[in-house]
C-alpha cells in the first residue's frame, strides 16, 4: 500500500539538507515509539521518499516555500500504514530539520498492474551494498550498466521476497528474469554537464552514523510482474526502511484516493 502524506508547513522558508532521509527516518521512529505498540518498534517493511514541495536552493539546503509538503510512504502491510497514520495524528506537529510540519491527510495511491517490465524513477537513492561500520566497501562505485549492478539487486530482492513469507518456493524459483537497464541518454546528459547520479549518503542506526553509496537515475527493470509489484511497494536495494530505494513509475499520472483527513491536530508534538 502506497500513500501520500500531506503536511501543512507552519514556517515557510525553513530548510532541510539536500539529503534528509535520515531526518525523516528519525521522525518515523519517534512516531512509532510514541504509538506504543512493540511489534512495530523494529518493523522494517516500509520505505519512503524525500519531502516534496516548492523549494529554493541555498548553501544551507532546500528551503520550502509551499503551504503543503508531501511525503510518500509505502509498505506491504496495510496494518502498519493504518498504525502509522493514527500514531502520527496523535503526535500532531513534527519537526524535520527546521521544518515544522502538521499532518493534514493521507491519500492512497491507485493500484498498479505490471507486465514484463516497468519504467521507474528513483524517489530516493538506491543502495546496492549494506552499511557496515568502519568499512569502505559500501562506498564502492558500481556502474549501473554492469552485470554486477543488476546481480546485486536481484539477489537482495529475491532474499527479501523469500523472507517476507508471501511467496512459495515454486514462485521464487520462477523469478529468474531480472535485468536493470539504465536510461543511457540520461546518464550521458549528466556526464556532459558534469553532474552526478551517484553520491555518498549518511545513514543513522542506533545513533551511529554510517555512510553508503546511493544512485539516482531512471531505469527500466525487466522482471516478473510480481517482482515489479514487490519493489514498487517495498522498495529496491538495501536500507529501504532508512529512506533508500523508493521508486515511482515514469510518467505516473494516477490520481490519489483520499484515505483520511485530520479534523483536529494538537498544537504541539506532546
């Protein structure tokens, strides 16, 4: 289930770093703790985008000037989405960096039917390798055009699908087709303009800072429809519950469906 979470921005002009996934992850963790249900404290079957709105860039980061700010969050568990929604409205206002945000409503994104391939955009960076403290391997650059790039994502995706318990051994054995093809024209345009599609990003776990390499570029993924549906809902790559690997469909023009709207929001986060 994928939903768009619409916030009211209380202090226009406030800013967050360019990469602020770790700040959102901290807020989500706080909301889950506040909700009080222990089964969700270590829950990892969700992924989320960065914040979207009308922005201007400065040396400090992204300044938001729109009245509304949007976050996309997705999970294979509708119960988790419902729990997060109720917990967030119970908390009320939250701070993401310097942004004072008040949840207004959730809008459910329409269901998507896949065929044998999907064209995707990265709403958050793809992480191919796990974050390991004191190690440098997770920072290693891997060309998106290499077999290693696809192979790493394939092995991880199949392992995550198996651990989810949603697929039989027979189904998993049939998911052998998996090939990621980057948009070569996009990569060339970035290279010609000396811009990057791969960077080192921070990630925090138990207040320990990690760094790992992430990639953001459009691509086509050839795979079984069930595999495409899985990565669309659950994210692709490592550390999806930390804000990496959320995808969107290229040219996605689906209209969201209103799930809920707050009628009363407290004046503080207490």
